[in-house]
């Protein structure tokens, strides 16, 4: 159970963090931002990617897209998104609830510098109706993530 694995992980490693469960779906960045009353950029979305023959997780600001050129320069290969079945297999989390916590087996986790703009971000917590509030540095520390700069921020709204 995905939410349960995140609850167990948080209870063991960060008991000071509360998991927020809602009655509404927070599966998209826009939904999560609306439900939690934050700007979309504060939603910490987790991408599940193939890098050569390895699965990695990349957490970035909700207003960002992967910059393929910068990703390839940093990692030495192209990123390929996992399909929905692969996401559940590797993370135990459904699409829309993916986070770097409570994984069935260790995966390399990378956190994009786009999250450093905020004192607090909201990643999902293993289900499409859960999240948690956490400082980006604390998130990276908890999952032993490496900081990277591979995101392309969305243009500012006019």
C-alpha cells in the first residue's frame, strides 16, 4: 500500500512532518495547488525516469518542465518517462501520487534547484489525495538526494 509505505517512512525518519489527506484529488499540479492553497510552482512533482538501464526519480517545481539538453549534459543520457505500470512497479505509488518516500527498494533521487525558491514545498505522499509540507533541503536530506539543475521553468504569466 503506497500511502501506508509513505506513512511508515515519515513516522520513522521525519515524525515532525504531517501527511495531509484530502477528500479531493491532488493528482495534478493544478489540483494540488488549488486544494492546498499554494502556487503551482510550490508543488514538488516527482518524475519517474529511465536513465539508460536504471530508474531514477527527479523532484522539481510544479511549474517546471524537464530541459532535455541540460538533463543529457548532466546525466550523459536521455531521459525516458516510465509508463504507469512501471511507475507502480518501481515506486509502489500511482501516477499522481508519486514521491521519493516509502519506496519498495532504493532508487537514486535527484532534486532540482527549482525547489530552492521556496521555504516549503508540497510533494505527493503516495496517493492521489495526499501530500506533505516540507522544506526542500529537508526533503533532499531525507531521501539522500543529489541536487541538480535540469529543469526549465515555465515563462512568467503576463
